[in-house]
C-alpha cells in the first residue's frame, strides 16, 4: 500500500514530479476503495485528515462531472480549477481576480461554468476549454445551473436569470426580495428552484415561468437541490428550519432533517436516496426517507461545501484551501 506520507504530499498544484507521482498513485487506489465500498483504510486516513492543497485561500465549491472523471473547484483566491482525477492534471484554470463562489459542469459534461464577485458568469467548453459565453450581472453571482441549452444564475442584484446558451440572450428574469443565493434546475429541466436572502424558497415552471411552489423559512435560504426523483431540498441560516425536503409535484413535505447547527448546504446523492449535508465543522449523510444520520465526517477546519460521486466518493472543500476525500 502507498504510505501515509505519500498521500499527504499529493498536492494538486503539479508543482513537482513528486506531487504528480503521488496523485497518480492516489487515483487508482481511490477507485479500488470505492468499488469495494469500504472506508477506514490506514492509507486513506491522510486524505481524510490532511486533505489535498489546491488553492491558497478558502475553497467555496467543489463538484464532480457526471462521469466522475473530473472535479472542479471555486476559490476565494480568484481562481477555479478543473482536475482530471485519474492523473491529477489541471485541465483548466480560470482567473477572475476576485472571489469565485461557484463552479460546476453541465449534466452532459460538455460545459463548465464559474460565478464570481466580478459580477460575471463564464461558460467554457470541456474539450478545448475555450470561453464560450460571459454573462454580466448587477452584483456578484453566487451560483448557476445548466439545463439542456440554458443556464440559470443567482445574483446579489436580487434576480434569477435564465440565459439561452445558443444565442447568448437572456430569456427569463425573476425578481426576488433580496440576494438570490442558490439556483438549481430539476433533472428533467421542467422546474428551476431558487433560494434567497428574502427567506423564500421558490420553484418556477421553466416553460411558462409561473411559480409552482413557495415556502417561507425563518432563515435565509442558502442552498437548493433536486434529486433525480424530483424531490427538492433546501437549507437556511437557521437550525430550526432543518434540511427541508419537499415533493414539488404535490407540494407535500417529505422530510425535515433536524440540525443542531445551520446546514450550510445540502445536496442529494446521485441516486437520490441520501442527502449530503455540510455544517461548519463537518459533513453528514442522511437517509431521505427516514431522516436518519448514516455517516458523519468531522473536520478540524471550517467546511464550505461537499459533493458526492456516483460510486460514493465524497469530496469536501474548506477554508484552508484543501479538498478532503471520504468513502460514503
């Protein structure tokens, strides 16, 4: 087995041959680990505790592409990066010269976007990594979501916008009562959900732009996500709101997962059976149907976001500029 020291050394900066070699040894080991659905190997502990240094400042977002072969990050150091997980190679680095709050892939893996304090959203193709579109906003952009030729954005100017990627034109615009913090299309593209500083969770019909669901919380709505079954989850800045899970189609609440501290974000697993939650000092996995806590991964540093690959590999990002990997 590779030594713990080798794993600790495997920074993704590609600054040295040693780090490249370490990452190359890490990638296949991680695949074997996940295929066997086992956690707790001694050689994996360093990646859980020490992590991999990828940015100089806090990492705000991390997401896998649909195939699980690439990973993107967004950081307060003004850069976003895309990594090839089999080699550790940096495929693309984007520099906004200001905090990048969000980076993500389209569902088909052909596009990649970044959202920044510079009030722009940039869209790149994932083959040549060339800039395809850049959309300006009135204030910083917090998140974005792709759906079959369109891109929805959430901005501090209190608007949810939808852009047509073929024409580059804005095709819809929804006013909110405060910052729009999070946005997400449903998997089939029929709905788009938003979370706002006005404490409302809203769901719009993507075709006729009418509101099909609304819910008022005690706290600011910080994260929204759809499962493949079209359930919707939301988190807020108030722990009493819990992680709210609703069936948008019938408007019925499915679950409220209780939290002792505010959940900073929540994402459904690729199969939709569990919810991956991030609190200030850790990552938790809950069963959707029962609300039961299945796994907990404590951190010694402030965590900002986490994402799960379809084989159960979890990646978290934190204020120390590192990524940490866990087996769900």
